[in-house]
């Protein structure tokens, strides 16, 4: 598409997209540096950095509730000096205990002296970058229990949760803390580690704790959630475009990445055994989805690698199931499982990356992204197994961000390509549409002119018919009566007034009333009030709001006006009434107009069955009501007559 076209201007250029991506990464780095700098811009004279401690290990028969008070001198073991950070190998933990085979758990005690703590006002806090165990963590200040955290197994999130305990001067009888005692329960084969600790005023340590908590847990959680949200969006796109399997793979990639890191952000949403199985196997699912994604990029089947990846994922998933208990997620087995996952990921990265590298830039991008994720996973494995200092950072938490960036960039490129194809198609369709619009506009103008002429002709014909039936017949009758000499002047005047009223009704039916019955009746009231004032008859107007009648056209309006006018004229001519009441109301699936008088009544059955007795006025009312799909009804007593006109809310198209 030509660069100057509007569709090309609406699509961001690749260079612009790269600039935005680099700026986003730079902004993320600036935020990280900002929080890291906050952690170090503190008041060193008010803080005590604990890097020396004493350590001993006791045997236990299982996890137990820590006592409320514990004197470090009362412990049975022998204290050994250690340096913090402290990450003892498993063999050292076994050697420190009694070595009894029946003992499945150990209790590590770590004692720290805080006698050199500078004096400070306000509450104190104890902070540590990491404390790693698979049992209960208990913190004692001057022998008093002040903190307890119950772990949930080897995959609980303590490895990514900094230690934070807020103290007050009321601890231990108001004495300042002079000794900290840590009680760490763990299985005999668990990896145990403790970073160096800081103690000091809460406000001085909150920055360190907040930066570690945000960068190690909250930021990865937000990235993982965003990745999952985009994955769900891709799934709904796939529902509409089933032939685009890339969207389905993207959703599986997001779901696997989300489940893989779920145990870092929640305590225990399901039973620990199944939770551990889910998070461990999600890593293999992630590698398998990446393999299928690479296959889609380079187009090669790689049957041997595909069968190997699927078989390894299936075997690991089956043998680690808690219900089968073939292989359990123990501290000895879990590192081996992760090693297998790292080996499988490296193989997929090399084979798939090399195959895709030769085909497209997308393949190179995916290969580089997978390599970065594997390296981040290896650093996590080293940190988890105490090959790296416990004060280090878990970088594997950011694999979701890397995966999201890589595959998000792929989906973005495909999206832009699809948008470009759609814009090109829209441009072609727009040109064809302009031609068709010109043709349709010409045809529409011709149809409008024909319709206008037909409307004028139909309205002229209706007016002629109405004037012929009403005004014409009345005038002819008057002329014949005058020529015959059998009509008085008053009678002639009455006929002429009736003709004039009929003409006014015809004109009123042409007024725009917006399907409003009340507006139509108000027009009639305006015409009748002068006549009523001369007769001495009072008019009670008791109408209420009614819904609009969509079918109310000028012809139907004229029928209603003539029906109501005929009813009021009959009252004035025959009943000798002194009061007329006009009311409206809802009645079932329609509306009704009620006209009542207090004059003398008549025999409804006789009059309606003998048209000559009523001058055919009642029959004309019934005929007009039937023409608009309505009904009329009379109820007459010696003390007055009640006339009801019922009109439907909806009317069939034929009737309209």
C-alpha cells in the first residue's frame, strides 16, 4: 500500500513499534533502579546488619507447634558460629543431627545478638531477604515468640517472600531486644538457607522490604496476570478463527506460564500434593507448547523430537501424580525433575531454534527468547539448591515477561499483517462501493420522486372522498330541502354549521399529532367549546396520559374525530343534558375514550337494531370504529348515557 494512503498512516511503522518496546523496557529498568536505590538510601547509623550468628540442629519426629517462650541457653545442642548468609549443604544438616533413621524432620536454631543495636525511637522491624525451609518459621525476641509462619511444603512461596517482622518496645517486659532466636523446621533432606538480617526502625527498613517484595513477587505477579489476560483474549479470537492455531497455542502458552509461577503468588489454593504436581508439570507443558509453536514457524514435522517431548511430558506427569505415588515431589527428586525440564528445554531451543532460524526472523526471535528463559531457569535452579547465595534474585519469575514479550511480538506482527490485508481489501471494496452508491443514489432520487407523487395523489383522493361523503352529502341534502321549501332558516343554519364542522374536522385530521390521542382530542375540544358555551352545557375534561398509537395516520384520526363529534352532537340534540364528561384510560391491550352525560337516556337495543330511528348516526359510529379496528359501546339509563370508544395499541399492517 502506498505510504500516503490513510490506511497506511493508521498502522504503526515497525521502527516506531521497536522504539516503543525499547522505551517500555527502559522504563521498567528505571522503576527497578528506583526501588533498588530506595532500599539503600537509608540511615546506616540507626540500622544493625546481622552477619554473624550461632547455629545448632535438633532431631524431631515431625512438625510441631513452636512454644510461646524459648530460652536459647536451654537448648540441648551445641552452638556453632556461622556467617550469614548461611546455606548449609544437606550432608551438613544430617551430620549436625543425631543421624537417627527414624527421625524424618530436623529443627535448626539460629541465634543472633543485637546488643550493638543503636538506640532509636519508635517501633523496630526485622528484615531478611530470604529464609528458606519447608516447615514452620518461628521468631523469638528475648525468648518471647513474636512471629510464626507455617509453610506448606517444599514448593511454598517462602523462597520469594522476604522476612518481615515488626517489633515494639513492649516486647519482653519493655526491654530493648538483645537476642533474636530463629526456629526453622524442615525435613531431613530439605534445602535450608538464611540471608543476612537487618534490624532497625520500621521506616528505615520499609524501603528495602518494599523493593524486594515488589521486584520479587508483585511485579512478576502483575506480568503473569497480564500475560494470562492476553492469552484469554487470544483464546476468544481462536473461537472465531479456528484455522489460526497460533492463537490457541498462545493461550496454552499463557496458561502454562501462569500455572508454572502460581505457587509464588498464592499460599495454597488446592491440596499441596496436587498443587506441587501442577506447578512442576506446568514447566513441561510450557516446553511442549513452545515446541509446537516453533514447529508452526519453521514448518518441519521433527517427528522424533515431537514424540520425545510428548512422551517425556506424559511420563513425568503420570509418575509424579499423588494418587499413584510412583515418584513424589521430595527435595531429592524435585531438582532432578527440573534438570530434566532444563535439558528438554535446551534441546527444543537448539533443534527448533536452528530450524526456525533459517526460515524467518520470527524463528530467530523465538530461539533467542527460549534461550534467555532457559538461562533464567538455570539460575533459579542454582539458587534453589544453594549453589548461589540466598541473597540473590530469582530471575525465573521474569520468564513470563520474556515469553510474553517474544510471543506477544509475534502475535503483534501477525495482527498488523492481518490489519494491513484487511485495509487493502477495504480500500478495494470502498472503490467498488462508491460506484454502487452513485448508482443507488440516482435510483433513490427517482424512487423518492415517484413516492412523493404517489403520496400527493393518495392524499388528494382521500380528501376528495371524505368531503364527498361528509360535506358533500350534507350540502346536497340542504340544497334539496331549500329548493323544496320545506326547511326553516334555523334548520338551514344548523346544516351549514354541521358542514363547517365537518370541514374543520377534515382539516384537523391533517395536523401533525405524533400518534397522540390526547392531542387529537384537544384539537376537537378547541373546536367544540364555542358551541357548548352557547348551549349552556358544561364540559368536564378528565383525560390522562396514554401511550402513543403508532398506526394513527390522518385517515384514522378523521375517523376518531367524527366518532367523538357524532357522540357529542347526539347529546346536544337529543338528551337535554347539562353536563358532558370526557375521560381517557387504559383498557387491556388498548385505550378507551369515554363520553358521559346526565341527560335522558334511550333504548340502546331498539335504536341500534332499527337504523332509521337514529338517523343512522350510531351505525356510522360503529362502521368508522370497525374501519380502524376499534369498537364502540353504549350504556344508557334514564339518568344519562355512557359511550365508550376502544382503540387498539397495535394494529395489523393490513388494517393500518
